[in-house]
């Protein structure tokens, strides 16, 4: 058994795919999808369904999995996800510099959800974290870990972008 992909339903799959490629270095793999017909109607239980999009390989992986599957349905249902909503909440990326990625995400049309925070977890190290939203409001956790024995103990907000 292995983990294969996470699916995001997008208003505009091309723009959302571009965001993840620019901000996180995800790379398109395989062919773009244009799914329609009885087989996709049967699996989704939606009549006359048409789904288009593509798979992006997550950074740090060199094979075909795991991917971020970004699709658009012709008849999607709207509603903004909150950090404390039931169901899937967010995806997470470990990054070199949380502040730089927050700034890049904002430059590419995303937004920050709260503040950048650093927390000492003792022997686990010190983590710096932020929640951001992509251009369609999906929540992404950014994290960076410094693992050292004499890290300065902090539990404070570093800054708000």
C-alpha cells in the first residue's frame, strides 16, 4: 500500500496549478486530464460530469507519486474552508524559509491566514510555522525545523507579513 495523491477542486485549475508550481516548485507530470463519459459519471454519481486538470509532483520526490491532483468540475459547489472546518484541513510543506515562502505566496496572489510563529519543542527542535491560503482559499501549512541542542527557547510571534 502507498499514498498516491491529494485532490484539490479548483475554480480555475490552470491558475491554481501555476500557483503551486511557482511557490512550491511542484512539477506537472503525465497528461492533462479531460474526464467525461459514463465511467466518470458512474464513479462520481454526477450525470453529465466533466472534470479537467492535471497532477503535480510534490517537491522532494523523484518518481510519479505522491502528487497534488488539481481538477475543475464544470459544476462545482462553492464555500470557503476554514482552518477548523470538518474534513481535510490543509496540506503542509517543509520549506527553507517560512517568511520567504509567505512573501512569494502573497506575491502570487495567496494570503497569510494568521502570523508567522516560532515554537521550541525541546528535543524535537524549534519549528517556525505559518498558515497561508492559495489563490482559491485552500489552506497550506508552512514549516521549518531547526534541530539543535542549544536553540533559543521562544514561543512568540515572530512577525506578521
